[in-house]
C-alpha cells in the first residue's frame, strides 16, 4: 500500500488476521459507558455511528435510542459493513439501524437530520478533520451534539516496554494515522470548524490485563508495512508486552479525549 494514503487504505482493505484482531478489540463493554456519557443519548433520538467497525457500538446505540429511535452506522470497510449488518439482523434491529458503506467523507444524510453523531477512534484517520467536523455540523440539528472520542498516540504509555523501543515502533508505524496527536487537537479543530460550544473531558483508565496487546501487535504490523523499521526492536516490543500480560506485570495507559460539540 502507498505510504501517503496508508492511513486510509489499511482500513479499506484489511487482511483476515487483522480483521479478527480488530473484531476482538472493538467489543463493547461496560467500561465504554463513561465514554458515551457526555453525548447524553436517550430513547427516541436519531444517532449516527461514524466509522462503526464491526458494529458493537452501533448496537449499543440502538439499545439506547430504543424502538422509537434510529441509528445510522457508517464505515469505509466492506467487511465491517457486512459484519455490522449481520450483527444488527441477528439482534432483530434491522428496522432501526441502517448500515451505510461510505466511499468518501460526505454523509448521505439531509441537513439537520440527526440528534447525535458519535465518532469513536476514527477522527485520527479522516483526511481533513476540520472538513469532517463541518460535515457533522451540517447533518446534526440545532441543539444536537457531535461527540468525538479519540486517542493521542504520543500520550500512550506502556510498561515494561522500553520507552525508546516503543517510540521507535510508533515512529515506524506512524503512517497508519492521519493525525496521530488528534486527541489534544480535537478541541481546536472543532472551534475552527465553527462550533462555539465545545466541552472536553479526558478519561485515562489503566489497562493491567492486556486489552491493549492487540493494539501493540497492530502497531508492530504498521511498522513492518512501512519498511523503515528494525525487526529486533519490533519483535522485542511485542515479546515484552506479551510476556508481561502473561505474568501479570503489564501496564498501559491510553487516555481518551472526549470532545462534545453542541450545534
Ligand atoms: C479504530 S476503528 C474504530 C471502530 C469503532 N468506532 C469502535 O470504536 O469500536 C476505526 C474504524 O473507522 C473506519 N474508518 C477509517 N477511516 C474512515 C473514514 N475516513 N470514514 C469512515 N470510516 C473510517 C475503519 O474502517 C474502522 O472501522
């Protein structure tokens, strides 16, 4: 894949092993509740899930908006679109959730058609975050909210992975992200997109069980794809992390920035 568009291409085409790893990574659990709180999602709302992945968050949103609400889920990856459709049908929610295969950054929705738009761990990949925020402002009705959740990859911390080793892997794999420091930037980007009411929160929940091991393996893959990497360092990072998970000494922190912009 070409380096300059890898951040997008690696989502459009996902090899089966990585697809299954993502599937496991994105399962929704009670830990996610705090991430959604500022979005104030309630029954009857029309809500979008932008970059829905395998659809776990879309289902959670569908349960929250209930029978009188509606969810629009969007993704650029065809497998995720079909997995989300399958999951929605299996849950008996096909009448309440529409899954769209996106081919660009514009949403096939009328102006002012949503109460909420949730975008979780996707702003880091969009071509132009200001243009995306503007597009979200177009489709959300006055009084509605755009709720963006994302990491800041220069702030993620791991132990006992060596700090310099991690930095080397991050640098070698950084082409997998369009805006790697998106977490700290989203507040300013939302203001530049014309929002005037923007609230920010940061949630940093330590991971001592190894939930982030798949993320570390993904980073190793991105580094190897980039070509400018040292195999010994990349292998050491994955081995140290896996061993620490196995012996219970793993520690990771990946702060989540929550930016809630009211239209
Ligand atoms: C890290 S995953 C997050 C999935 C889901 N939001 C979650 O948190 O469980 C990123 C998702 O965004 C999708 N994606 C990446 N770039 C996108 C874009 N420009 N427009 C829409 N979806 C995109 C990917 O295909 C993938 O499903």
